[in-house]
């Protein structure tokens, strides 16, 4: 019997890729130098730098405060500019303003959560991050806060996905067994392979069309919409 559904946050429930693209586009409208590259190329550059510093933060080698200006300086520099300190500060402010203004849930996410709530399944978010309040803000701004029962942030629990201890911590807190839960996430390495190592079945949200192969315990979808199809897929999994 399914008792708990675990979700990643960025690009599983919160459409981080869309918000980030809007933030990058906002910077391009202000600095013509950045427009020498396509929006797709700039977005990919920004994501690469973001992921690099995110790993440094998770490893404890940087803090969010120390990494943020370095991240934007690197982006502007690799985007073909020679940024000054005021320009870095402007980039941070303009990006965050556009990102927040374009926050939205991944298509189908709210509907999947609502259907799970109707079936009295506990819903929890498990995310690799350092800031609990920032993650709750994402959930609230996406309009799904009333459908999320629990939030688990790696910095708070002491373990980072794909470490199976992160998943086991959630299971213990929710008082459910691994075969009573399902993990839904977009990262094959962190969400899906991590869940598999913890004995939890999973659904890989492969929105980008990756040709990677998930573990046998996982099934793959390219969208959370239509929501009922996702729920039917969960119902068809052996628990």
C-alpha cells in the first residue's frame, strides 16, 4: 500500500528551468554584450556555473552568501563581459527579480499532488539545498504549499541525495517502509539512483529527453500531465 510520495523540488515541482531562463533573459535585455550568444547558450552557461557552485555549497566549501557574487561574476565574464562589483550586484538583483516574477509549478505537479492528497497519501519534498526558508518560499510561490505535508532539506537533515541515508531519514520520520513509498524526481543520479539504493521505487521525470537508462526499480515519464496518467502509473507499480 502506498503511504508516502516523495518529490524533488527544482524541475520536479517548481519549474526552475523556466524561471532561470527568464532571469537570464532579463540580464540579456540589459547588457547587449550577452546577446552575442543565444538565449539557449546563455541559459546553459548559467546552469553549468550554478551547478558548479551548488556542489561547492553542499560540500561546505562555500556558503550561499560567498558563492552568489562569484557565480554571477563568472557568468558575466564567460558571457563576454568585464564585470565590475556594481555590475555583479546589479546582475544578482535583476536575475532574482525576474526569477521570482516567473515562478511557476511544473505542468501537472499541482494536479498530481491534489490526487495524492485525495487518496490520503503523505506528500514530502526532499531537496538538496542549504536554505529551508528559500525552499518553502518556492513551494508557496508555486501555489502548492497546502498540498505538501513535509519538507526535508539536505543541509538540515545532514545527508545529500543520492546518499541513501537521506531517503532513510525521510522514511523514519514519516514512519513508513521503503516499499510503502515512491520517489518522483528529475535527476537520474540524485533522485532515482539514490531512491533505488534506499530500496524505494521511483518515477523519473525525464523532461529533457535524456537517453540514460534508469534502474529497473524506476519507470520513466516525460511529463506530470495528465496527472491521472501518472497516478495510474503509480497504482500499477508493485508495492
